């Protein structure tokens, strides 16, 4: 029955890849709505410090989502959109489930961070270091969840463009994470944040601490 269900994406039959794209859409919408839940910023990092990381992040996102050929129909191709592999149906649906796990991890981190979350690099009023929950696993669990979902999608798509997009997205978020860490290390007193950096992996669980 699922294969006969037609959804609003060019009349394409429902499949695991479409379901994963829909998960990305739902996550993006929910994240945008939740953006209003944020404490007032006391100090913001200069905008120029974030410019460089936005370049690989933006290009990576475009390649990941629009370099797949999915949105252009079966007879139209863009650079890098030829599939390197095609996953069996059950593997595809497994990847959709893993994508949901990545978003769940990111949302766990968002709820744990609460109104300390910010869309820009900033120090909030009465800022405190959150080092429990997912923040005891990695220093940037929101980025970890997003990147996990991105690489799952790239593997599910299976094109050169999608894989390159996920890699560029990872580079961009890693660069942003480094900007955040330098800023907070300078803004938070008594070296408390520096101590947190030394005892918690950056993006990958079980990675050497402090990296």
C-alpha cells in the first residue's frame, strides 16, 4: 500500500528517501518555531567571525539537498547526481529511522540547553555551562545530531554531490563550533569553559577528550 501512496512531490510514490526529506522539513520547521525560546543575549561575537563557516555550510546544504537529482525528475540530471549505489528498500527505511534518531538527539540537546540556545554565537544573560545530558557526551550535541542525519541522508541518496555536501556541512559546523568555543572561553570566567573543553569530546562520542 505504501508504494501506491502518492504524495505531493512531483507525483512521486512514497518511499524511504521521500520520508527522510519530510523528516528534514519537519525538523527545520520545528526548529524555526522553537527559535523564539531564547534568553536575551548579553554579548555577541562579531558577525565577521561567522562569515567563513557559513560558506561551506551553505554550499554543503545545497549539494546535499539539491545535488541528488531527486527534485528534478528521473530524466533530468545535475552535476554529481548520478547514483553511486541504490540501497535495498529495507536499508532505506532503516536509514530513515536513523535520521530520526539524529534529530531526536539534536532535540534532546535543544531541550537540555533551554533558553540558552542562540542562533548566533553569543553569551546570554546569566550564562551557565550546560554539561549534563547530551552535553556530557559531546560539547556540541546539536551539531552532532544534525551531522548524523546529514550523513545518513547522503548515504541514502548515494550520489557524489550528496556525499560532498555532507562533508562540507561537517566542515562548516566544525568551524562554527571552534568559533563558539574561542568566544565562550574568553567570555566565561575562571576557566570553567576551558575545563569543560578538556573533559568532553567535541562532536564525536568516545573521541579523545578535548578534540
